[in-house]
C-alpha cells in the first residue's frame, strides 16, 4: 500500500476495516461514514494487477460485493447475510495506484432480501456499476 494514498485517506476520515480470510488478502479495505451512510475505499496495489497491468476485474467485483454486503448488514442490523446475486458492469479500466471508492445505496429492503446498487469510482470516473441482492440469514443462536 502506498503511504501517500493511505495518509490521504486517513486525513479524510477513513479507517481500516478489520478483515479476515479472502478479503484480508485483497485489502486493506477502508471505511468512513458520510451523512450516516457508509463509504468504502481500496487502494490498488501491484498485487491487484491483471496481465495487462490494470486492476483485475475480480478485485473490483470483490470490492463491490463486500461493500454492498457490509452496507446491507449496516442498514438491516442483521449479523449474517449472503450474496444471492451480483451483477457487475465494467465501464472503464482501473489503474494500479488509484483509490477505488464505492458508496452503496439500498434500493429496497424486505424482511428477507436487501437490494443494493453501487458505482465503483476513481475520482469522478465510474469504472464499474454493480447491483446486488443479499439474503438475510437466520442466526445460529
């Protein structure tokens, strides 16, 4: 991770999200609240490149999926959800060293499903759009 990019995020109120498993390999993932809604950031590094030297599409999809899922968990107050569907449209390539940002928004929420949409952006450029459906799971208590 570039120190300059991390310093920029910290100065803008971002904090690193505690992660484990696969996302720990992809991240770190950053989060902040703006108008009581979560925003997420990912600093792209060399480990995120594809064969063309650009940001791998799977990284962008993982970032969109996790940020939408975390937002679904936040708005529902439920601890356990699962991605039922994630549609992703790649609009433009992301470059290594850029900071990806996503601001997921709830489209609709029912007792069992949450529909969320987001754009993955770099500055003012939209590089991907994603729509997800998340199932609220019963707790194992």
